[in-house]
C-alpha cells in the first residue's frame, strides 16, 4: 500500500492546484447592428438589439 513519506506543505499543494482555477476572459463578438463588442447570446448594451430585433429601447 502506497503511503506518502512526508506531508505535503500547504504552499506546495496550493502551487500545484493554482492552474486549475484560472479565470478566462469572456468571448466577445461584434454586434451586427452597431458594431460594438458584446458577449455572445446577450442583448447589446449599446443599441438594445438581439438576433436582429429591438428588445430594449435605448435613448440616443
């Protein structure tokens, strides 16, 4: 039966696990209506369009 010879320190353990939890930036796509960058499958915050339809009325 395999048993660790020495206890692994918290710093060593956490260094090993550090790559697992890296956050990624959200993927951005251009809005076909106004050209602003927005997150995919969401209403454009600049013009209020989604899927070619006006969903949220924005004041100019």
